[in-house]
């Protein structure tokens, strides 16, 4: 049995299988451009209005997402599929001509200053400093951080305990400069420092108690300890030093620290005067510029 293959739809223009429009020789300007339609010709599936009928512009056909990709309703015109939407870039504000900028965040206005700190290492010591220019925020943050470190790291050593207060006081001048500055202008290329808590709300402020406690211990020790210059006959003493470098202190006679008893006291540095006191075996002489005194000591 012989069957006839299906025929293509009727095309009024021969030699244009499956296409639309007149032959290319009739409209040579469109020849070789697939998918083009000459002016005045309807698109596939579109009906042109007849004579006397109003013409309504339908606009361009809606965009279609590529095969297998969903269409984003919020996509902006001209945006490629699969790309993030266009975001306007924020341009930082340029500093005025000749204006000083912060070396840490680039903000303006800024001021030149040096913030200092101190660290005691028992025998050695270390001096810290950070130079500007600083904006208001970075400057105040630096003063707080450097001073907080000095509050608890700057006392460990005899020399450091003397120098550290002056180092912390030197930051008052820069701190005043920073407070007089206005807030940094927005749009800086960098991010200003974190201000953190004020100094007296930080745990490091407890470091100020270190010199107070040391001074209090010295004062209390001197009040409770009587030196040999106040020793009188009948008192008991102890030698807190050595034989070559004695350090005689008055103690309670009932204390186990009591070593000798003062048998007499003479207002002279001549130790032979203690021979008048029976039982005197040890003498302690304190020499001064013009005069001195001698303690005649015996066993307790």
C-alpha cells in the first residue's frame, strides 16, 4: 500500500519553506536576515487593524527567561539573567583641599597629636606612643585604650611607679584637642575606631589602687614600727639587719622577736660610756652630724 507523506502548509511565496514574508528579491534589504519581517507586515499570529479601526500599540513582547531558568519579576531593564540587580555605588566624600585626614580611617577634620602609654617590667620599662593625625572618634578611642593599659601595666617597678602618673597626665592635652573636633564627615574610606567604654567604667581603673595601697602600706608600717631613735631604758629591741649593717627596731618585750633589752641610753657616740650599766653586753651607736646617741643593750 502506498501512502502520501504530509505536505507542508500552503505558502504563497515559493522557495520559502516554513518562513513568512515575500521572496528576498522583492525586499532585498531584508535578505539574509533570519526572523525579520518587512515594515507593514504582521508578526506571526498578529492581526493588523482594518481600515477605520483604531490602532493600539501593544509594546514590545515581554521578556522570556532562558529555557530552564525562572523569570524574576523584580528584574531591572537591561539586566542579564542570573546576575544580581544593579546597586548604586556610594562615592566617599572627598576632603577639602589642604584638609588634614585621619591616618587610621581617612576621615576629616583631623588634628595632629601624640598619645602615650607606659609599661613597667620590674627592672626595665617600656614607653608606648601612637602619633596622628586623628579624627575625633579615633583620637578619643586611642586615649582611652593607651591610658587604660597604663593604669594597670605602668606600676610594676620603682622607676615606672614614678614615671607612669606623668605619662597618663600627658594625654590630657591630646584628649582636649579631640573633644574640640566635630564628628567625622560621613563617607570616609575606612571605618573609625571603636570608642569603647569610658575609662572609669573599665576594669583597668582598679589599677589606680596599686600606688594607693603601696603608699598606705608604707605609712602604716612606719606608724606601727618604732625606730631606735625613740628607744628608752626598759624597752626591748630587735636587730632587723645584720651585724655589719644593723637596723634596730623597738618591739614589745613579750614578742618572740625581742632580742635585747635597753639598759640605758647615753647622748653620745662614745660606746665606752655603757660600762656604767651592769650587764650591758652590746652597744648600738647612731652617729649624726653634730651629736649622736648610744643604746646600752643586755640580754632580754
